[in-house]
């Protein structure tokens, strides 16, 4: 079966979005592609069968771009002569049709294709609705119960609007339910699936959005960590001992830079552990760090200072 590629990473024609064919629904299908493949061919003539889901994206030879895509064909034909692609590029969706491509491995979408008509789109929508109904229900992730007063205290200490407290509490208590009800909003923060520490990830993303924190990869170079700190603080800390940190982690670099922060300001660097290969850090007044750490502990959030 063919897989479509594009000569440029951009949609060729018109984009499409309907109550059924949208990013949220397609993301659900991509995340559950292994389960969907077990369903096999759909036999109802009102459906269009799907044959493959390609969830990865990549370039070949630096020229051909293979996007996320689903491949369909009309199952009323025993030997299909037409195939339909749903492709996603930069959060935009398009549907295109191709002819006589059964024995082709890769298909150049910039060449011959045809626009898919309304009748076929309705069949594709019916198919997607059926696939969604047949998807296995995700097991609910066990959450934790946290006191909204402690959340408000933490946000107030970090100078973040306490209005976010309710969402954080609900997210922590029932990650799966919250995700299902608020998937569109969470997608804007690139949270694509529920997890036990989703509330923590969301909190850090809010702090980044409000210029209160920055996140750097654990293996980030000294110059990049220094740049992130200067951008966050609005100050110009110096590159004093960069040569000593050629093989250091971002955590050790932050610890070294914190000496400058504490010597030149009334603040100190704090980090929030997100259980990832990165360091999320911010600045807080020295006399408020213990209060912040205590508030975090009550919410099962580890707040710490970078160590050498």
C-alpha cells in the first residue's frame, strides 16, 4: 500500500476540519493505532476501510517529507483503484485522493491527485466515528488528593494567578477524567495524554508561559543555560567559568551560576523536579525559598536548589 510524501513540509491544497475530522480525534487514532489494526476491514458499505496509520514523521534524503497520515479505500470495490489520504502537517489537515497506486510504495503528493468529494468525506467520517467507538477505553490513572489551599499558597509564593488552582487540583485528583474533558486545552500546552504527574507538568508550563520559569535540557551547554537565566532575570550574568563546565550537566551549571545570582541580587535559583531529563528553574527571594519548598512538599512537588 502506498504512503504519501511531500516535497515541502506544507499542505498542498485546502485544509479541512469538521466535528469528526479534527486534530483531537485523529490524535486519538494515532495513539491507539496498534489496537485499531486489530479491528480489520470494516464491511459496511457506508464505511470506507482504512488500511494503515502512519504516526511517525520524517524526511528522506533531506528532500521528501512523510507526514502523519491515514490511508483509506472504498471497500465496495474488491480491487480498489482509488485511495484516500488524511495527512497532518503543522496541525493542519488535508484529504487527497490518488488513483492506481495499489502497488506503489511511496507516492508523491505534489504530482497527480484528485480532490475528495463530499460523499466520500462523509464515509470517511463514518469510519472514523466507528473506529473511535471501537477503541479500547483507557484505564484510569490513579491520582492524588491535594488541598486547594496549599495550591493557592504555592501559586501566591510564585506570583502566579491563584485562579489556576482549581484546574491543578482536579488534574491531580483524576488525570484521565480531566484529560478527556479538557483535551483541546491541554493540547495547546503539548500535553497529549494523561499521566500521574500531569498536574505538575501543567504547573511548570504555566510558570514558563508567565515568564516565571525556564526549562533547559540536562546536557545543555553553559552558554545556553546562561542565556536562559539572563532572559528570565532580565539581568546580564557573566560567563565566568565556562571552560570548567564543558562536560557538566545543566544542574551543575545552574549551581555555579547561582553563586552570581546570590552575590548580585536578593534572589536564589530554585528548581522543580518534573521527573524528566531536563531542569525547570526559576528565581525567588532568598528568604522565601524555605516557604516555597514547604508548600511544594505538601503537594508532593519536590522544590530544590541546584547542586554542584
